[in-house]
């Protein structure tokens, strides 16, 4: 059994993107459609009327191209207003076996405990549990004790900003069924479980911001936003080489940091333009790397998987090698892949990692709910969806 057609929106700084998972019988088909963004700045809405109009153009284009009606979407949330932090909570077991309901009740109580009139929790992810004073474990079910203690990674967002995002969608006839943080979404399709266990930082280099999330022992432990990304790189090239923004974008993708190849092997043919682009682009990417290193300073020696770059900015040629050389850390790039359904190779591109991740998270949520149907408290299932409807 699979869900109905799913649609995910990534309202980015440089592009508005809609990812669609359509079902033809039992076979899923992935489609991704995007248009240049308007009304956005550094991953956040800066002009509501322009953003509304731009989203309307995207939905019209998608409905015509896919020949479907789009009325429900999951939406990604990005920007410096996102906050990631650790929270803990304890629950009495009274020497009973720990059950699924104990765990679910604990998550509910953590979310209640962390409630803030100006913030809304997007994710509350279990990091580890303890029964009494024993060692921390991943799964407490079936253990007997007096007290259950849990650690959770929480990502929350500015509540009023979420209202604005939902209003923009509602103005275009869209019901927002779920909101997810974009760093969490990108990570879900960019990094495998083994790398998460080793410890890894994922940096999604978008148009206006670089959004990241850090994993240790398979669990998220921190999130961050850096206000340096692809648009700044393109603007640097445009100014430095006296080009239009569109021309600079083409130059960025054609040359990237390929001058590195000549530095490694002097017999490699040298294009003078490649060196000029390298000097300009390298300065900005070095600055991004310095900010990234600052975000990761508390995890020095703890990230065996290194740094994984995704998003459109990760497509700059040789960016992984450039950062690895300068910051002496393992840096890789990877094409996103859906894990909640059979791998789909069509239309998969790093610049669409966030939109694909939103689909992936919603699919995972759907299958988890079906698996736990009948055991999940109804209030827990509907809490967030009802909150969104109240705002509409």
C-alpha cells in the first residue's frame, strides 16, 4: 500500500522547486519542476506579494506539465531563524516494562515542556535513552526499571514566519499538510546510515544560505545556517569579470575550481579564464569553509565521515577537493537518493536535494504511521497537522 500522489515545495533563494512523487499503479515516478525565485532573501520570504505570484507560476506550470491537480503540499523551512538544540526528559516506569506508549508519552511531554509562544517545534528526534542509571541505549522497549530518561534533538522555528509561509501557500489554493526543516530534509536523502554512525556534517549549499546538520552515532546533534552560498559566488564572478549574473552563473559551472587540476599536474592544459575564476571563486568558497570549520570546531576528531556537500553549490567543480586541501578534512559530494521507496535515478540532481528530502521525510512518516496504526495516540499523530489548519 502506498500513499496518494505527494508534492513537496522548496521555496529557495534562487529557485522555487516542486518535487512530485506520482504513482502509476504500484510504480512510483519522480518529477521535479523549478522556476527562478522571486521575493526571497537568504532562504526566507522577503516580499510576500512577489513570493505569492512566483509560487502561483510554479504551481500553474507543474499542473500543466504533470496533468494533475495540486492542492496539498509539504513545505521546507530554511533560514537563520531555525534553531537546533538538545533537550532531555524523564518519565517514571514504576518498575514496569518500558512500552511504546511510554516512549510516545515521553515525546509528547518533551514537546509540551519545550513549548514557546513564539516558536514551533518542527522535529523532536530521540538521540538516546537510559533506564535508571544504566548506559544509554537506542531502544528502551522491553526493559524494566524505575525511570526512563531520554535525550532529544529538537529543531524549532519562528512561529510567525511559519504563518507567513502557510499564508503564501493558501493564497495559491494549497493546503500545507506538513512543515519540515530543510537541513533535516536534505540529510535524509544525502547521507547513509554508516556515515551517520561514524559522525558526519552535511552542508546543503543553496542559493542564499548554506544549511547544515551534524550527526554523531547515527543521530542528529546540531544544526546551523551560514549566510554564504551560491548566489554570492555568482555575484563575485559577475563583479570581478564584468559579466551579467546569467553569464557569471554559466562561467561558475563551466570552470568552477578546475584550476586545481593544473596545480596538481602542470601538464594539464591551462585555460587563463580558469585561473581568473579560481582566484575569485576560491576566495568566497574559502570564506564559506572557514565559517563551516567554526561551526564544527566542537566536533574536531569526532566526524569520521567528514563533511558531505550537497545542494546546487556542491556542483561547483572541484569544490570538495578545494575544501579538503585547505581544511585538512575529508570532504565529499553525493547525489541525493530517495530511501523510502525503491531508488529512483530519474531527475535526481544535487540542486534538488531539499525537495527530494521533503518527499522522503513525508514518505517515511506515512509508512511509520501505517506500521504503528492503532498504537499511536491520536493526539500525537494529529498535533502538528491540526496546528497548521488552525493557521490557514
